[in-house]
């Protein structure tokens, strides 16, 4: 009997849910726009609805007796012991809410009483997804970094999530690599997120253009002469067309990322890195730079086995990992 | 029957060995100057000699049947699987040498055949010593930093050493916090060791004096007007007498250390720090600064439980920890 679970990625824009087979991965997906205005209770109702629709469409061969439960990846601070979610970014109006218990109650009667609900931080869920189904499946120890609006991280040690004593481990975005630098993000100077978060990459490009307006000619055309609309996609496209300024922006992304990875290697002896998130689409422009910087920023005795690889599951990593919580 | 072991700290200057009782800690100590010129074989003979002298003086109540073995902390890269020690700093002429096996052979016949020999990196051994007998005994998870000639580190997770997949974890000295900075150490820019290693602290003070010769007046008197002889002790003494330049040197030590700890907290969710090594004698001059910087360099959601404490075992941490390897 094939074991299965439902994996959900609760985001500020969409709730993505999937039926995941232990052996075969995602078999069926549903996505609904997140009704952020309806608050925690409204979102719990949405979650219950999307779970119900997946259960209703469960293909033959997936019996409820082989159902391992529901896993939920959510942004913000997740207390896995109590199932509470605190201050999720992009979900306005939440303080601390007992999301797991509320979802269990909302599902009462519609699922077997034994169905368990697991909740995990979304970056951790993505790392676990890559560990079980994606680019991390050949690594027993790795760090996954998610380059998007923010810079998230998840750590897998000995094929299990490393959460740390209080459940907040993996925040590579808040690692400081330039404590005397000019970037300040969330009140902290010189963090990786403060340099590699989506808006910060764009800000950096704008600042370079301001220093040398002539250098921004190609980007100016791509963003319709409105630098307010400049996005990483434009910088990626211009770099691929050979624009020196845009190439330099990605080189700096590789530099900062390589320094951050060097710190992970020095401190934790982790030598495998999985790089995901929207920004990683431009990966060919900065992967090699990151690898070179990682090598020259660590002792030769730490070089054996160093690998940087792109994530494989894209925005489905969270759903895979949320389901994998149920299989562990 | 009281369990006991022999814990040895192999250093570039001295071989320190102790009879350690599981319950009562160090009961008997011996120290001999390290004969670095005699190479690995000579040092193995020295180790066997000091072990023999401790066994010969073992007090009554410590039976060989309750002997848990010999633990050895050594500088450099230790492969705990093979027992080989590679490129120990301060032990010239070593490349890679099978230290554990050579010691086992040297002890054959003089100890029970069941006596085991354990070998570990010295910074890890010191961390384990503090974990079992010292400042870390109330913490299940902490990082120990050793501030001396270099900056070493050891990580304890769930009361056990965290060695990492390849055994090189804990190298907080090679964490980069100032990737655009001016300090370069072991070929890497902006590492903690490059700013807080003993000589680098002194260099920094000299550079400040050069910028403003008048500011070095107090230090000049303490080091007999020869800045070539300037040491952290002079800077500590001058700071305690209110010398602004010297106070600023320690403030920077606290700043850099606090930033490094913030990175450990963000990445590993470790919130307890034990600070040891010779430089930590000046701890009252930089502990509070390090704590403040750690707090303002991390998210408020990571602040609960943050503690910085001085190490308690001084230069006996390594012997305690080496013996503790045998009790695990």
C-alpha cells in the first residue's frame, strides 16, 4: 500500500498544496490565492478547503489507511512543539496563532482521527524537500539557501533537519559578513540578506548606475527607462547580453554568497550547498564565482568534497518537504 | 569503583597530562616541555613516559580495572577515525602521522590490553572539558571560543561534541565578518582570527598609535618604550588604568567577537558562549561589549537565553576534555 501525505506551502501570495507519494513525489496539486485579509481563521478555512479538495480527488491506490498526515510549511517563526506560528512576514495581522491546533479542529470529522498535522518553517521545509526528493538527495549534510525577496536557509545534518535548540537555526540571511559595510537590513549591518535580498540587489545596481550614469544604458532600455521598475530579471538579461555593470552585480552576488558559504564550512564543516529561490534562476551568472570565493576563503584542509548545486524542485520544494515531515 | 582516565594536552610548548576521575576531575598532574625537535617519534616516547609516571603514582582507590583509557588533545587536523594527526601548528616537521596507533604500540605491555586511546583536536577537547567539568556544564548546547595566539572553537550540541561530517567543525577563527576589511590572515580577508589573534590585537593597537602617537603614551611606558614588545597584557593593564586607546582596543575585540557570536546564533541557533584562552583574562574589558553587539546583531526572536560566560578551567580544559573522551 503506497504511503502518501498532503504537503502544503503557505505563502503570502498563494496556498499551494499537493498529494505526495512517499515513493513517487507529487501526484496532484492545487493552488489558491492566499486571502491575507481574512486573518488566521480565514486562512485555516482556506487550508481545510484545499485539503478537502485533494482528499476528494485522491486517485485509486491511495487508501486513507496509508495516509501519513498533513505537513505545512509556513513563513515566520514556527514552534514545532506547540504548533504555533508567530509573526509570519507577508501575512498581515498575525501575532502568534496556534495554527496546527486550529487546523486539526477544522479538519475534525473529515479525516481519520489518527491523521497527524505537522508544521515547520518554510525554509526548513524547502531544505527537507530537496533532501528527500531533490538536489540534496545524494548529500547527508548540506545547507540550502533560498534567494528570493529575502534570503532563507535550512540545514540538513545526517539527512535530518537541524533545527537548533530553539528551532531558529539556518538563518544564513542574518549572517554578518561585512560588519563595517554600508548595508543595514532589519537593523543589522552587513548581513547577507541585506546585500542579496531581491530589493537589495536592485538597489546596489541603481547605486552603481548613479555613480556612472553612462554604465546604465543597457538596463535603462530593458526597464523602459524607469529605474524604479528595475528587477533582477532585467539585470540577468543584461548580464547575459554582456552588460559589464550587470555582470558586476552578479559577480558581487557570487562573492557575498561564497563568503557566507565559507563561514558555514568553517563553523559547521558543511561542504554541500543547494541554491534555490527565484534569484537562483540567474545562477549560471554567479555560481562559479561563489565556488571560487568559497575555496579561496577557506583553509585547503576544508576543501575536499565542496559542491554547489542548483535546487531541483523550484517552488515545489516546500510542498515536497512539508509532506516529508509526515514520512519521517 | 571510581572510574578514571588519563587526559593529555599536547601543545607546542608543553605536554600536560592528568589523572582525571570521572566524578572528581583532575587529581594529579604532570607537565614536561615538548621536545619539538625530536619529531613525532620523540613526542610519542615523551607521551608514553608521562603516562607511565602518572600510572606509577596512581593513588589507591584507582584500580586498573576502572581505567577508561587515555585521551589526547592535539593541535591541527585530527582524523578521529584513523587517529592520524596532520600538520599540527607549532610542531615543526610533522606532516601526517598515525599518532594514536604509534602511542598504542608504545604503551603495549605497560597497560591492560583493553586500554583505549582517543585523540581529538585540542579546541574540541577544551570545549568538551568545559562541557563536562566547567562553565558549560549547565548548557546542553554552546560554542566555546579560545582566544590565544589563534582563535579556536569547539561546539557542543546536546552535551556531545559536534565534529561535523569531516571532523573540522567549530573553526570560528576562520569565520569572515569583514570581507572588505584590511586584515588578511592565512590568505583570507576579514576573519575573526585575523582580527583577534594575539598578534593581530597588538598590531591593531600599534596602528592606532601610529595614527596618533600622542595616544600611545601610557602604553609606551608599560612596554619600556619598545612597541616591538607590546603585548595584550600591557593593553589590558593600560585599559584598566583608563587609557582611552587601550579601552578602544578591547572595545573592538568585543565588537568583532559579538558579531561572530551573532553569526553562530543565526546559523546554528546556539545562544550560549564560553570564552577561554589567554586573552580572555582581559574579559571584563570586552564581555559586556560582546554581549551588547550580539544582541543588536540578531533578531529579537533569537534573544531568549543568550549568555556569555568565562571559561572555568583555564589551561586545564584540554586535559579535562581529553579524559572526558574516554568516559563518553
